[in-house]
């Protein structure tokens, strides 16, 4: 690993008024559109009739699930209203998406490309409903039907909302703390050789230790389980962010520093306008990795020590063998994790807009 510690001197030969421009690590395309960028445009047009048929096929799986739920009598004592409304909502959502995508060729291709998956998802729900709620073939309480699971969102929405809010507060505090500490640590390790000498071995040793292994220690020294959870999440997020930030800083090409120093750049400019921008792609790689690890740590810490949260809810529901409530909490977790990943992806796309068309 190579680390930049070169100090810069002012170039006295520079004319007054020379303005430094940020040395970007983005490859230059010489005014030509990269091949990957050209591939973003569909290679062929989708005829209206074909798009209409694929859209119907995409929705037909959910339509089948809806018809089965409405027409086939239940063998279990459940309320189907929430499940049926959920299916209707999905049909309306994808129908609206199909209408919105109709006027854009790229969106057309993207929408029909995912049509088989949507159809399969609807058929899976239909078969699951038949095997559980309708014919009572799957054993209870381990395999409840979709109607039983979705009914939880109505019956216990206040309790679920309270625990979801707790999880979001805990995750936000721990994850953001870990990311900030990780970026700061990575900058120090990647820029200063003395810090690298002393701190990088500690990073390698402590970073590979699972965060949950620190749980007895955290519950002992911190006054509340919430603060202990923040510490555990921050620890597991800190390592991948710090490691990838240091790698990104160290991987900055020497030519960028040479050009900046020729223009009279000082050490602080080299750090914040050359090395750090070059490390941003690696930083987001570390953040994405840390997100998954932090979410896992969140659930484990809530199940073992917290007084609230979705992990706590799962542990409580499991105690009473209410596995349909466990599945409901898992669905909420999946939605939350997907939304967080989407937010991270949007921020990354915004900051790394120069990569569009260069990185697939």
C-alpha cells in the first residue's frame, strides 16, 4: 500500500491570478461518448403492442393471487382484507409504472425486462396462499399464510411503528457515527505515514472481530442498552469505511499530485482536492458494505439487550410462537434496508456523476 506524505512548495514561477482547478480522478473521454454510456440507450424500440402484452403479463401473477384470495374459501381463521388490499396496491403501483414508462423508450425496456420476475412473485404468493390459508397444508405456526402475516400490520401497527422508530434511531446514530469515524480514520491512515504505522495494525486486528463479540463489554461500561447498541453498530461500520477510505487515498495516482504541485498547490489542497475526491468511490464501497453489517448488528443487539426495536419485537413474538409476527417484522426490515441502500445509491450517483457511462 502506497501512502502520500510529500510536502508541497509554492511555485514562484506562477503568474499572479493563476487559479487552481480541482484535479479530478475521473478519466477523460476526449469529447467522445463512452461505449458504456451509449449502451444506456436501448438498442431497439419496443412496439406498443408488445409493451402492452408484457405489461399485462407482468401484472397477471398478482391478478391471479387476488382472484384466488377473493374466490377460494379459507380453511384458517384469518382476515384477508389487508392482504387483498396489498395485492390491489401492487397491481395499481405497477400499472402506474407501466403507464409512466410508456413515454420513455429506456423505461420501457427496463419495465418489460423485470416482467417475468413480477409475474413469478405473484404466482409464488398465489401458491403460498393456497397451501396455507386456503387448504391448510403448510404446518402452523411455522408457515403462516400471507393473509395472516399482513394482518399484523393492521392489528399491531402502533407497536410495530414504535419499534420501527426505535430501530431507525438506533441505526442512524450508530451508522452515521461509524461512517464519520471511518472516513476520518481512513484519511489519517492513508495520508500520514506515522499514523499508518501505529493505527493500521490496530484497524486490522479489531476490524475482523465481530461487533457482537463486544456486546458484554458494551453492556457493562455504557449506562443504557441504546448507547451500547450505538457503540456496536458504530464499531462494525467503522472498519470497512476506514479500510476502503485508506485504500482510496493511497491509490491516488502520482501524476495528479505532480500537476497540482506544479500549479502551486499546498499540502491541504492535495489532501482535500486531490486525494480525498479520488477516494470517494472506495468510500462508498465501504459505506455499502458497512450498511449490511450494521443492519445485522442492529437486529442482533436488539434481540439480546435492547428494550425496543424490530429485533426486540422478533424475540418477543418468537417467545409466544407468533411466527406470523416474526415474518411481518422481517418484511419491514427488508423494506427499510432496501430504502437505505437506495438512498446511499442516490447520494453516490449524485457525487460520482462523472462515472456515469464509465462504470457499469
